[in-house]
């Protein structure tokens, strides 16, 4: 008695099991979270330290290096970079994938605190922040006005809009970009200061002493207490103007006498714009564990009320919304899911030929898919792009089990058995193969689930969702399907076939007859088939090494970003001229919806970002991948600036910046590194595969060094601190203290007027106050020397470094680009220089061989599983011989670069998936051939008969799988590239692999299979020995 007999004899039990799967699955759908990708944490900890006015060398030596040395001892670090620019040290710590960011933040904070006493006194406290998994924010909302100044717009956003957005559940941060926060600006006039004999340092001291916030406490009487306040602080512009600097000869000198005092902005080093209009943005960062779609939807619900409450003249628009891509991608996969179901239905009908036969698989498909949602809920998964993609593939998988059950039972009915007996015998014959196939498929996906790195983190849910679907499918195939066969199927005599179905049936019978003859002839040339199989096996290696490779196909996410870098000494105004030209280029494209700019920042006024946000996918014909090279050609025509067009990483945690980032490290000085770098860049340009190359090490910035005559300084009774105070107090833009305004505190910043600091020569006219009280020009004790210095000093893993960022020409993969860089580096780098990788390139290198290892591990697991099931080490080899055939079929198309096919994380997972899919055919043939041998057939007769009888179910399951992934191959819109790659691999691999399997597996069976007639004889002898 077979296990399946129970459910045929007890149809209510079979129905109850299926209904339980249905109910649990439907309930699970509502409980599962919806995300773009499975939850991953690729955190970055940033340590920013401001030392206003210090040059890059001072920043690197006195701030960056001590902090780096300490932080490097923290746990969980993948790699660390640092940039030392004028006035700012930025250390970026990239954590290992899924390392606890809060634990790392605590550890790094402790390391930073340990060296605070080593930092310069005038430097600010290091600011430590952590960000998780996002290259840019999930949403940008722009605020702009023709009437209101930027500082008033900023203040309104800080007071009203930002708190509302940050209060939404799931919003990690609402960052203001392009903000000009209120500040009390005292624009000093050096001439007036000299006339009154007052130094900038004295002004700073007066501001610190006269704008003082005190806590007066309270009176404490025996019966009565009362709180006290004092008016020691200043609260408005007029009070600051009237603030006394000095009483001199009976006259009072006030701040307003030597400075223009106004309520301005904290800095003027950055601007943003929305469609050409100056604006302020809020960038929304969604917490990694939050549901992006839900959070953005909640923001959109309150956004109309935010707009309605805006002051007169202030306008707002949503500039960028990442949820549109996610929602569109999910919608496209759901459409592919429905299309696959429809296509598979037609395939089943064509092969089985009757509505009754079709009903059984059609019930099995949705039941298996819905039941899988319960498995996902139990495993703690989410509904995301990868689990939905797994369900699309699952349609072709789960229908297989039902198809082979129905086909086998129908065959027994047509041989004259009753429906009940046919169901008993047909299901019983297939119970073992179905279990074997299920075990094999689970064995294929399990290694993916246990992989490390990004592939493992992303595709674990994909792998176990597929494994869950085939498990549920096997349960349905062994319980519900046999029962339904015993109730619904009819014999050929009972069910008259139409003309069309008769034609299809006759065609299939002719195909079977033709296959029988072809197979019989092929088995006469076993040596030829073996040689052919060996050639196919070896060709896989050459196809693999000649294929373009990348981390992931570039998806059309509805945005292209231009990174603008002007000359080293370009002002913000000059940079805005460059970004304006980029803006004009972007606006000319009919696909453009909005254009935004972010010009400059506190320490890099020569840099800008310009974003080209596209219209929705259904409102344009061209994709971002088609538009990007056209844009780059036009950007190259903008003289004076280096501009690169790039797209956002397709996978989470891909890092920021351009996709190709190659790092050269050394302990040699930056001057020597630069010589090596220039040689490297020259050869790289000649390679002819890069549209854009830009290093971060550039020794091209004009700097003026103020040379102090120490002897003369001493003669006038001055100190170096006196000299330094001129610049600290007048030029550095550092704040003195805070003042209270409308319930909030803002910085007080004294600084000389811009008109008196337009060029270095003007500095010599600044006045110093000697120890005798006389005023002398700075030129008396100082001179100027101009020199060329690096724009910034960068470290990678604490070593001096140069990172080369690049964009390759269309058709050049990341793998080819990085291999070219590595080859050039081998040629030009002297001893003591090494290479490394950053950002997306680092991920690509790290993931490089992981799937190859997984592939062979999956083969080993399948081999051992089949060996246990077949009780043989030979039969698994016969089954698995079809794997290289299938892989070859897919690799041909990848190597040729058909469409946008490359060797990437999706296509590689597709290749691993092929192992299980193609092995199913071999299992069906080998298992049946073994049974036929045991029943008395000779080996050749058994394998020919098994292959012929299993031809129809093999063709049916192949057609269902191949046509089921056609929606992935013809996909368009959001997320189409990844679906295309995995769909192409499955379709081509299973098609060509099946063709080879039908001839190579029988041939290998003849050469390797055991003689199972002996097993029958031994079985009989053992039975006779047991008998009394």
C-alpha cells in the first residue's frame, strides 16, 4: 500500500488538507510586510570633525590620523576611508553586511572619545552619525518661493514641516538640504576696525562676554520663593548693533560702528534648486526595518495638509519618490505572475486535451502558491521583489508535479483501468519520483540560503520561498491531485476529443514515435554522444570566462544623476554656472519630469549634483539606460568641468558615487603617489572603454601661504596667537556663541566683509594692534606665497590612497572595466603600491566566486540526496550529466550578450536554479528505467521505453516552465532588467538542456547504470530465505 492510497480512499481528508493550506495562505498574505528587497543592513558610520580654517595637511595630521588609528580597532568594519579637506575631516567607516549598526556606533564612539584630548583645542567636537542601506533618501520634497528669502523658508521648515515628517512612524530622518539657517552675522570692516584701534579678536571677545546666557536661579524666602531671570543675553539685531565694544576718550564704540549687523544665514556655501528655482529640500530617510511603501504613503497622506498650511508665496512639490519604482516593480512582477499562470494554463490544455484534466493542475497552481505565503510567514519573510520573482518561477515548478500525476493516471485509464485503480497505480508509481524531485529542488536552493555576503542576504528568501513552494506542491500532488484524478478523469472513450485536440494528440504521438527511432539510432553511437557531452562540459569554462560580468543589471529607477566637478578654485557662483548648463540639457529631454540641483557644500564649493527625474515608466518610450549615454555625450561638451552621468545602484547597500571605484594605496607621500597615478590614468584613457575617469587625488588647488616674519612680530611685542586671531576671528566663519530668537538658538558669526577678502593681497591691508597700542598693517610682519596643493588628502584603510571613479561606455561591463584597471595597475604600479576596491566595485569583487562555490556545493548536495534515494552512486551521476548541458544552453546566450544579458547576481542564481529544474527530467527517466529493469526488461529496452513514456510529461513540464518565464523575458518597466536576466537563463537553459537530456541521459544510462534485473533476483532470494 502506497502513502497516496490513503488520500484517494479518503477524499475528505485530502480536501481538508488543501483547504487548510488555502486558509493559512490567504491569512498570511495580509500579515506579511511589503518591502523592496529582503531586510539587509549595510551601515556606514561617518565621523565629521570641523577645524575651521585649517588646511588639508593639518586636518590629516592632527585630526584624521589620530581618530583613524583609534577607530580601526573597532569590530565589524569592512573598510574605512577618510578625506581631509580645508577645515573638515570626514572618516567613513563601512561596516560588514548585517553587522549591528548600533553596536558598531557605540564601539566607534568609544574609540573616538579615547582620542579627544589629542585633537586641537579650537577644533569642534567630532560628530558621529550612522546611515543604513541607502545611497540617497527615499523622497525629496522641494520648497520654493519668489518672495521669501531662503533663511525664512528654512526656518519655517525647521519649525513646522520637519517635526511633522519626523513624527511619522518609520521615518528615520528628515534632513534639510540647501538650508540657510538663521544666524546673526556681524560683517566687519577692517578699515573701521583699524580706525578705532580694535582687532577682530576683540570683537569676538566682546560678543562672547556681552551675549551671555545665565541661569539666575531663585529667591528662597521662608514663606515665599520666586524665580529670577536676567537680561544678560542679546535677542535681536538692534541689541547687537548697540552692543558696546569699548569706551574710549569719553565715546562709546559699538558693534554697529565697525560692522554691518544683520539676521543672515549660518553659511552661504550651498544652494539647491527645483526646476531652476532656488529652493530648500527635505530628504526623507526611511528606517531599514520599516515598510517603504507604507511610510511614503503615510507621508503622502499628510502632505496635502502641509501644502495647504504653507505661508503665502511659499510653494512645494514632491521632487523624487523612490516608492514609485518599488511599487511599479512589484506591480510588474504581479502582472508577470498572472501572465505566467495564463500561459501555463494554455500549455496544460494543449498537452492534456480536456477541461477535466486541466482543472486538476489549475487548482494545484494557486493552492501551492497561496500555501507558500504561509511558509514565508513562518520563516519571517516579506513580500518583496525577490520572493515575488520566486513565485513567478514557482508556477512552472508547482504545476510539474500535478501534470505528471494527471498524465500518468490518464495513461493507465486509457490502458483500460478504472479511474480508481488508475489513480491508485499512477500516483503510487510517482510517489517516489515526486519525493526525489522535491528533495533535489530543496537541495538546490538550500546552499543559496546559507551563502554569505550580499547574495546570501538577498537571495535567502528567494531560495527558501521556492523550496517552500515545491514542498507545498509535492503535498498537493500526493494528496489532492490523485484524489481529483480518481473523481474527474475520463477514459478516451468517455471523453470525445475535438478536431484540434485530436490534431495535437496525433502530433505528439508522431513526435514520440520519431523520438523512439532517433533514440534507438543514437544509442548505437555511444562514443559519439560521450565525446559530445565532454565537449559541452569543457565549453562551459570558455563561455564563462568570455561573458560580460557585473554585480547586477542596471535598472531603470526613473532618475539619472550628474556629478559635476569644477576647477579646484571654482567659487559657488562658478559651479552654479556649470550646473545650470546641465539643467538646460536635462530639460530638453521629453522624458524629464523634474530637474533638481545641489550646488556646493561647506568644503567643496566646486562640486554639484544635478538630478534628472523621469516621468512614470508608462509615459515614456526610452529607458534611463538608453538615455544615459546620450546625456553623457552632451555633458562632455561643457567646457571647464568634469561631469559624469550615472544611475543609482540596483541593489541595496551598493554604496554611493560612481559604479566603478578602483583604489591605489601606498605608504609613499602623496606627491609620489600622484606621479604613479598620472601614469595609471594615461594608460586607462588609452584603453578606450571608459566614458569618464576622475581620481580623488588632484594636486591642482592654488593656495596662498602667509609667511610670518617672527623677528618683526617679536619687535612689535606680538605673538603668533595675535596673528592667528586675525584669521580665526575675521576669516574663518567660525561662530562665537548663540543668541535667542523666537524661542530657538542661532549662531553668532563675526566675519570680515566679502568685499575685503576677494583676493589674498587684500589680507595684507588688515591691521594688527601692537603691544604699545599702535595699529600696523599685516604686510609689516607677513608676506604671501602662492603654491599648488592637493584639494584633499585621502586615506583607504589608513594608507595614503587615490580612488579612481569611472563610468564605462555602453556594452562594457563592470567586470571588464575592473579587470582592465587591474591589468594596467600590474603594469605601472611600482613596489609598495597595492590595489583595492570601494563601493559597488567592492561588492562585485567580494561576491565574485561565492556563487561558483555554491554551484558546486549544490551539485554535491543533490548528488548525495539522489544517492540516498536511489541507493546508488551511479544513478545520481546519470541524472546530473544533464546539468552541464543545461548550463551550456544558458551560457551561450549570456556569452553572446543577447539583449542585456550578463553574468550577474540574478543570472548566476538562475544557473543554480537550473540544476534542480533539469535534474527533474533525469530523475523521471532513470527512476522509471530502474523499475522497468526490475520488472524484467533489459537495460537498453528499459531506458528506451522509460524515455519514450516520460517524453510527454517532460515536454509538458519543460513547455510550462519555459513559457511560464516568457513574461520575465519580455518584461518592461521598473525592474525589467533583473527579470529578463533570470528569465533568459531559465528559458534557454531548460530548453537546450531538455533537448540534450533526452539523448545524453539514456546514453549515460547505458554506460553507467547498474543491471537492476540482478537486484530483482537478489530480492527474490532474500524473500525465499525469509520464508519458513
